[in-house]
């Protein structure tokens, strides 16, 4: 069992509040069990996805309940369930369900193909690589998923590389770079949802903060890809643009930017996609319901992991684990810049261990919120840093889903793609520069 989490004396000043939990390193044992059961086993097996992340979380959750203080087993299980049923956790679950329904309905209706075709139809012929990067940026912001963007665009990029003589790893990296741009900025991206929910800020506020930081480096990436892909001829023959099928993405983006509730945005987008699909004959009523069901079911693993992570983290928090991490991270920090670097370090390390930026954000979010509150960092600033550094790490690790998917579709090695991942590298560098300069100052302080 854990030692008592509350200490009557000897607490740091930061923890001198009534009923404040005392730092306790032993409370982190469930987290260590998770890393061993997921990361170590996967590395030993030679396949990073050999151990299902849901199983790893079940094992670590069992350990968390077993080792926790808090009375008999029934009381400890109730505490775990309290964390799993946290309001933020449940809101994320509902949003994930709606996002799945919208994404799959849009795909079945033909919105993804129409958006890809529209974007590629306006590409300048002599700057093909930069054009594909721009297409990936637009699509990923629209659909809110980096993997979905990679699946949609990588085959097209590979075909263009074969026809124009451009490097296949380069064109694959262009798609991954653009996909990570949208993963970081999209209103319907799960990383945006988790980052904003854990920090308690509006998506629009986090978007504005992110936008000021990343846009200069996205433009620099565009220029780099212009030079890298110069000399290629325009070899893509596009079909007629189906403008009606593009409408849902523009509607979702417009509503999100205007600050409409994200659940209303996703529900409205799903209905709009369904109506357009019925009108255009893309599917019948049962095809629509099947698509929604498939999209919701596709979110099953993420929902399960979110619930289990919420319960496990509540046990760690209750027993003093998060307080111990915060104390160690902030013990020698005397400035807001140092606190922001510590936030970046926490989420980056979590991402390296899990190879999943959504899970990393779920784990690092509560820690980042405590640090942000102590050092007067605005919630939207904390959410922005969390999202940026999670996407930075996710976009460059060769065992992450994004690089593995792109490499598989293009028939190249993830290591080959890493050479041309200009945007993720610049994204991480740009965020560090933003911390150093305190930029943008308007969105820094709480």
C-alpha cells in the first residue's frame, strides 16, 4: 500500500493548502507498469504495436487500484471510477463519438475525395511538392486526422513522384508534414480536443495562440518544399470538382471558427453530410446509418483508453504522484519560461513512450494544468504548448502511426522519410523560440 498522501509538516510552500495531497513518488508505480508493459514489451517483440495499448492500460489500472490507499477494495474501485467518469473525460468521449460519426459519414459521402480533388486541381505545375504540402494542410485541418490525411494523399503523392521523378521519400514526407499541421490546428482533431479540455480553455483561443506560433514556420516549410521539388512537371489530371460534397468541410470550419460548440458543429456536419449523400445518391438511409455506426465503432479503442487513463491518473493524483512530478519539475524553476519548457518536456517524454500524441496529452494534461496555474500561464497558452510539442514528437518518431502508415503506403522506410520532415522539425524549433521570446505576448499570461 502507498504511504499516507497527506503530511502534516515538512511540505513545500506550494502544497501548504488544506487537504492538499503530499508528493509521493511511489504513486507513479502504475505509470511505470504501463511503460514496461507497453513500451518495453513492444520493443522486445520488435513491433511497437504488438502490445495493444488497451491491454497495457488495463494492467496498469489493476496495479493502481491494488496499490492505492483509500480503504477497502470497493472504495478504491469507486475512486478509480470517479476518475474515469470525470466530466472532462466524458465530454471527450462524447466528442470522439461524434467526430467518428462525422468523419466516416463524410468519407462515405465522398467529401474526402472531393476535397482532395479540389485542392489538387489548383496546384501550380512547377511547385508540385509544395502544392501537395498545401493540400495536406488544408485536408488535415478539414478532416481533423493526420492518419486519415496520410491515407488519402500518400498514394496520390507516390504516383506523382513516379511520374515526375521526384524523390518518393520526399513526397511521403511532404504529406506527413502537412498532416501534422492539421493535427495541431484542426478544431476536430482529437489532440485539440484533449489539449483544450484538460486545460479548460476554448478551442478558438487555443487556435489563435497556435496560429501565431506555427504559421511563420509553415510558410518557411512551404518555401523549402518549393526548392526541394522544383523542376517537376505537372502530371496530375484531376476530375471535375464536386463542389456540393466539399460544403460540409467548409461549413464545419466556419462554424468552429465562429465559436459554435464543438458537439453542435460535429452533429451538424454529420447531418449535412448525410443529407448531401442522400441527395447525390452516394448512399441510402441505411448506408448513412452504417457509416455513422462504423465511425463510432472506430473510436472504440480511443474511448476505452481515455476512460482507463482517466481512472488510472485519478489514482496516481490521489496518492500524490502528480504532486511529486510537479514538485520535481518546478522545484528549480523560477520563471514562466522555465515552466513552459517543463510542460513541453512532460508531454514530449510521454509521447516518446506511448507513440500516441492523444494518449500523451491525456497523461500530461493534468500535470501541465497544475504547472500553468502555479506560474500564471494562460490555459490557451498551456494547451497550445501541449498540442505543439505532442505533434512535434509524433511527427518525427519512426515507430509512430503517421510515419509507419506513410512508409507502408509509399513502400519506403520511415527512416528515409525522416530526412525530409521539414515541418515537424521547424514546429518544435518554433515553439522553443516562442517560449524564449514569450511570443505571442497577447496570449501568454492568464
